[in-house]
C-alpha cells in the first residue's frame, strides 16, 4: 500500500497556479471570456461553496513564490501587473458586487482556491451582501492658496531689513493659517459625507508626485454610498465645496470597494487565504 508521501512524490509538480482577482456570487462565462487577465488570456471561474473566484492562469515560473518576490521588486513589472489586476476587478465591479483580492494573491492550484472559498464563505457572503447596491466613491480635497482669511500684516516703523523680515513673517503666518483652515475644512467635509454615506474611510493624503496636483492634498476620503443616495451625495459634495473655499474638492468613482473589504494579516507575496 502506497504511503501519502509516495503518492505526493508521484504527482507531478504544478506548473501553473491561479492569480486571484476577486470573488463574486456568480459569473457569466461569456462575460469572463471578454475580460483579459494577467497575460492577456481570458480570466476564468473557480466555483465552490456557492461562490465564484475569478482567476487568471499564472505560470509558476513567473508567479510562484520566489519568482514573484523578485518581480515585485521590478517597478515596470509591478505596474503592468497592477494595471492588469485592477482592470479585471473594475470589469467585475461594473457587473455587480465583487470582493477584490489583494494584488499578488496567487494560489498554487484551483483546489486551494476552492478551499479558500469554503473556509471564508461566511465572511465573503456577508461582504457581498454589504456591497450589493452600493459603490465606493472617492473625494479628494486640495488646499487653495490664499482662500483662507489670514491675520493682517502688522504695520510698524523700521528700515528695509525690518520691513523684509516683517513681510516674510507675515507670509509664513498666512501659509500656516491657510494650512490649518484647509485641514479643519477637510475634517468638516469628511464628517458631513460620512453622515450620508453607509461608511467612510480617510486614507493618508497622496504626495503631489502621485496626485499630480500643484497644491497639497488635505483630504483623501473613500465613501460607500447607496446607489439610491448617490444624487444626494454628489449634491452634498458640490455644496461643501462652495461652503469651504479653502479646499478644492474632487469627486471620483465609482471604484471597486477596496476600502470596505475586511483586511487580514498575510504573507508578503504568495497568499493562500487572502480574506
């Protein structure tokens, strides 16, 4: 009688795994055939426990644990992978609620994908229920220089040097007061939007090199909004922008609900159970 070790040794090592994009309740095969995955081939479905994991076939010589660690250090490779992954998640989100997987979630085979669906079914179903009929919207706020009321420049006697120092001090004071006013406005805007949204989350402001804006970002908010409440939410963003000229508000979305999916600790690269 063969031992478990002997059976495992006789089984050929897998050459391709499954890059997980996200989990949905169901998926139309024709729709999946039109969505390009990691290497341009169509994504496919792995069904188990009444759920569907949407995956790309991932050759393990590129997406296995050790190759993946190396590739994640290659910024050009990482950018291509991120674009392909997020493109799939966005395509799924346009068709209904999706629990998006973290970038670089790779299972060694479909059996492990199915096992994760079974193990995390309760959490996944609850998340899909929570996201149904809702979308994630982003609101970014950028400081508007000179829009906030600042202290008047003091007038006094003195020479050229004294006058220069006085002007310079007034400029620094005005800048500081403007930043404080913008920060306070961002707090007020976020609180108001959270009252209308189902949930809200405030992310760290993006660096100007990433945001592409010429002024600092003071608000980087994400909001889960009922579709029925969306007109009121967009009206509120516009009203808050008029009410707080210290910041320029920018509404973006809808996005896949990355900000409202429960996160768990995970290994840095290849992941077995991403939820």
